[in-house]
């Protein structure tokens, strides 16, 4: 079972986290209602342990939000104050059960087990598939009456398969469900290693091919052991799935797709954040060194100037830069006595696709101040040796020139 524990009480949160993890639950943490809402929108959980008193969004309000959007996740509301009126308000808001602080550990786990039974819609609390049986209460797994010794992740993996026996799980979804946000996401090789270990232990107990590999799709239980395809030896038949269970499954599929989308969005945000950081560092470095950069794409004829290059020339960074297709715009920035020097040592080599470098004077557009610059640049080639770009830098050397005189 994957649990989201939502509490702003760090001492209580740490204590409950340790207890729940010790009982093989996968536990993730949130410290306020907004963070919990974001996690519940992006990831799948079986149960939410939700404090009623939270910063930003109260626990009862979060219950209402989740039910309004149709999220069927089980909610155990932890009330700060005992009393039937508070419990009734919590249940009316959408909670499945309530506990009042302080509560004994045994009461908490009894509520979790009861909610787990309710959430599965099964006639038997044990999870069975062929000769394999998993009892969530005792955490015991047996195969042909032999008890299997599984580590924590192996137990969680097998429980995931047995809880959704007709579903296929790709590696990335297994990682989302069984690894918490503060854990490093497993590689495919790590998940394969756990599955191999489970298979080996099942084979030692005399069972072959319980978990099958669906190449390109993930892993699932072997349908040959499906109890619904064979006559049942038990007196009670498996009840028909309830309509709300169908709705819950549709919701879970939607949320799984949303989780994958959210993961891609977060990855893109991380990349964009790194790019913004790099751009900010570049701007600060260029400003400190008084260096501007430019790049001209010869294929689409687009010219890019950094902000510092605009400022160096006294131009507005929000306006287009002087374009090479209109040479008179660039010449207007050059000191009249250095125009010929600019033509011979910068413009003509650039047109020929050659490297260039020259020192010359410019006249700032906004205040008419004369500055001395060092301009250098050259071509950029593709893998076939074709010139695709021209790029360069402009360095303000005024203070060095003035000091040398």
C-alpha cells in the first residue's frame, strides 16, 4: 500500500513514517495542504493519512477538493480535537474514517487494514493468485503452503501484482508506485533484479512463471493461474465488481497517465530552470566583464544579441538588433573614422566565412559617447563542413585604451 502522510507536525510525521515503513508500507510525506494536493494530482496513492489542521489548505477542505474532482483515494482524517461533531464534519467532507489525537498505534493500523479491505472490493482479504497467497495483516506470503522470505521491495512488488492481477506494469510505473520521492528512482536493471529474485524464490517453492515479462509492455501475472477462468473450489464465488470500482480503475488509469505527463513536465521544468540559471550567470559574467555576444543563423537569417551587447552600444534590448541584411544599421554605430577599418577587417572576412578580429571605436546610440571595442568572431560549421552560423564577441576595452595613453 502506498500512503501519503500529510502533517505539519514534524515529530509526529517522523514517528508515523518510521512505524509505517517498518510495516512495509510505501510512505511519502507532505507538510501542508497545497503540497498534498499537488502530489495527489500527479501520483497514485492507496491511502492518505491527513491531519485536519494544516497550513495553506485545511485537511477537511482538501477532502472536499478531492471528492469534487472524483479522486477515490481512501482518506483517514486525523482530528486535532475529539468529538462527534468534528468526526461528522470530516466524514461529510469526504473522509472514509476519522481518528482523534492522541491515538494508540494499534488503532491506527486497525483503521488502515479496515480501509484496505474496503478499497479492494474483495470477498477475501488475502490476495490470492493460483497457489500464491499474501496476507496484508500478517505480511506473510505463501506458495503451495510454503512460507516465502521476501525483503521489503520484493514484498511490495508482489503485493502490487497481486492487488492488480490483470494489469501490466512497465518499469517506470513500478518505480512511481513503490519508490518514494525522497528515494532515488530505480533503474530498469534494479527492478528486473528484484523480479528475478521473486521468481527464484517461487521456483524453489515449486511454482513456475507466476510473473511474466511482456516485452515492450512490462510485467504482469500469468493468466493461466486466473481463478476466474477455472472452476472455484471455494464455496463463495468472487463477487461482481462494483460500479464505483470501475470508476476508480478509470480514475487510476487517468492518474497514471497524468503522473507520466507530470514527470515529463517536471523534467522539462528542471531543464528550463538550469537554462535560466545558466543564462543569468552568463548575463552577470558579461556585465562584469563588459562583453557582449552575437550569433547570426545563415539558414533562417535570424540574428541574436545578448543583453550586454545592446547596452554596450546604447541600444534598447527590447528592440531588434541591427541586421546584417541592412549594413547601414551597423555602420551607423561605427565611428566615421573607423568605418573603412570595420569594412576591411570585420565585414568582408565575415562575408567570406573567415575568422576576424579588430579594435575600433563605436558611438553609443543613446548618449553619443565614444567607446573602444575589441570585436572578434568566426564561422560555425556543420558535420559536412558547411557554414551554418557566424558568431562573435564584442569587448569594451575603453578603460585600457584610455589608461595606456
